């Protein structure tokens, strides 16, 4: 997607310098910073400390991390240790496990001297695959928006609420939840997006609002607690979120707070869709609440927020008494019964074992 007039992806291999480059998302929206990841420690920090984040992007970054480590040390021991190290960086998003599994399966049978080259090719392919999946999510998802637009009078926008950042910065390009929006705009359908700020890290305020502004898409930032009220007053036609891991039975794990939006949508009879590439489906699980590991993150994310001060300086400020005890679960699970449908690269399906099996018969458990 565009930043100013220039097209960017969230991660790329720069041919000229032979470096893996990322947008360091910690500083957005106030500073747009591109950095090189040139050793394994940098990759571990980039994923763990959320220089990059979002399930698909975490997977793509880990794949490049394997490539960079294979240049330094392509031995079996190094491959195994690197996979373990990267896997431990973030426990919830299953794309990480998927991408590392792909790399391990490809590289293990190869002689050491062939591993780096093969790893680079596969990491690039994983990125291309992600871009294409997300594009197709938009192709399918826009049909839902079109149906709602057809019920509106001329000039009236379709109002869509989204949570966290499931935009292009969370993927390699397009985003998942945002891809249908971009397709709608390309087809001249008016959309207006309500952007949940998404405490504690404010991915909605920092990233989604910035992304939408860059593409000139109508939007308003709202506090996390405003969604229910807006739904009660008819301000929202549709909710689309992303997901970090969806079970084979359709339970959706996503950024903390998603469940409350699904409950409010259910109570107000508003369609609640989840957009995802199939790499986010964990076919081994059938009960999201019981089985998906929920990442507990640093208390500092809750006690401190980033603020742009009146003089333009960006600073972190504390919002509670010193030493306040904190719980910081980063994700929650929305049971399949609250999900109207899943928007995947192969089409839209019910959030259920049967629905997913129809679209992905080769993956579904017998
Ligand atoms: O903690 P984050 O910022 O990595 O969480 C990201 C989300 O929860 C996204 O909604 C999810 O990964 C889907 S991204 C296409």
C-alpha cells in the first residue's frame, strides 16, 4: 500500500543491499522508519518487541530470520535452535508456527551449502503467497460490503468497525480486514471506518488510522468502549476483524477486546466477520478458549502510553499510580457461534468445522 506516493510492503528483501528491510512499527504514526534486520538477535527482537506484528507478518519475518541465520550457520543444530528461538517470541499467532514449519520441512533434507539460497526463495514465496491471499480476501469480502451498499441510499456510506490493526502493516500487503475496504473504494463504494483505538498498545490509533489516512479512506478513531453504543444507535453496518489463530471449528482468537465487540454485534444483530488467510487456521484445535495459548505481555504496555506532546515531542507517560499491579492478556477468543462468517482467500464460509471443510477439504480433520 502507499505511504505518500510510494508503494511499500511491510517487509521486503532489498536486492541492492541484500538486506531484509522492515518498517519499524513502534514509531508510527509519528515517525516512518525503515530498518535492516541482519542477524538473528534482530529478528527475535523485531518479533518479540513488536517492531513488526500481526499474525501474517510475524510468520513472514520469521521465515526471513531463518534465511539470515542460514547464511551465518546452516547446520542442523542451528536450524533447530533458530526455529525454537523464533517460535518462542510470540505464542498466540499461529502463522509463526506455520512459517517455521514450512522452512524446517524445506531445509532439513538439503545439504548445508544449499540452505541459505533455498531459505531466501521460500521466505520470498511466503510473502508473495500472503499478498495474494490478502488480495483474494478483498475480492471475496467486498461482495459483503456491496450487498450492504445496495440497501443504502445514494451517497450513504457503509459503516464498518474494525479492531486492532489487521491492515497491510499486519500482513505483507493489503491487510486482511482492510482488504475488502480497499476493494470497495476501488469500486467506488463509499465506506466509513470506525477504528477502535485498541488498548493497550493502540494498534488502531497508531497504525490503522495512519494506514487509512494514507489511502484517503473516510474513518474516525473511537475509544474501545464506544463500539457498543454506536451499534445500538445504528451507526455500524458491519464488523470486520482479523485473527491471530482460528481453530478448525471456527473459534477466533484475536486482539484483546474482539470478543466484547462480537458480543455487542450479536446483541444488535450486526454481522461480525473475520478475515483471514488459511495460514491463520490451526487445524489441530477445536476449542479456542481451552486450547489457544494467550500471550501475557509486559505490564508497561498497560501502565504507560505514547503521547505526542504539544511541542511535537513524542514521549511515554504513566497513566496510573506507581507500582499498580497489572494483568495484560494480549488476545481473547470469540466463540464461533458469535462469528457470522470467515472471509478467506477461497471465499466466505460459516465459522464452523463444516464451513471450513467445504473451503479447505484437504486440511480439514476427518
Ligand atoms: O499483538 P498484535 O499487534 O500482533 O496483534 C495483531 C492482531 O491481533 C491482528 O488483528 C491479527 O494479527 C490479524 S492481522 C492480519
